[in-house]
C-alpha cells in the first residue's frame, strides 16, 4: 500500500484499551483498533536524550499524523516492528493540519 500523505510513510494502527473476555468468560483487558493511518516516526537521537537528561534505555519517538479528533494519551501506536505508548498529544503548530504524538516504545513486535 502506498502512502498518500507525502512524508508520512509508515502505516500504523492507533489502539485503545477495551474489555474483552477470555475463554471461560472472565473479563480481560485487550486493545481495539481506532484507526489505521499513515504516519512519520522520528526517534530522539542519543544526543537529544542526553541533553534532556532522560534515561537512555527508554526509546522515545515523535509520531506525526494528520489531525484526527479523539486521540489521547491512554492510547498506543502499533507499527510492524514496535508498540509505542502515547504520552502526550501535541498540535502541529507549524502546519496546523496534523498532530504529533509523543511516545515511548513498549516493546518490539515479534
């Protein structure tokens, strides 16, 4: 699938927590897809991490998407190689047509 969004070249899934049931009917926490959309993902460099005094073992990323209502910090971004918890949702002040999701990697997708 080719990106229609220029520099947004990664197809990602935005997911929110949901309650499902396990095989015996007990409630379990799951994730459900809210949207599948194109994004650009930029990881903070090692120098940036040191300058802000952050833990270097935490992978931080900025995920830029076209503006979409309803995205919040309780959600996550899933790519083909990683899962990112959304820590903050920031308006794109330069173009005013998108939002930046401040994220931290949870783990790699196998």
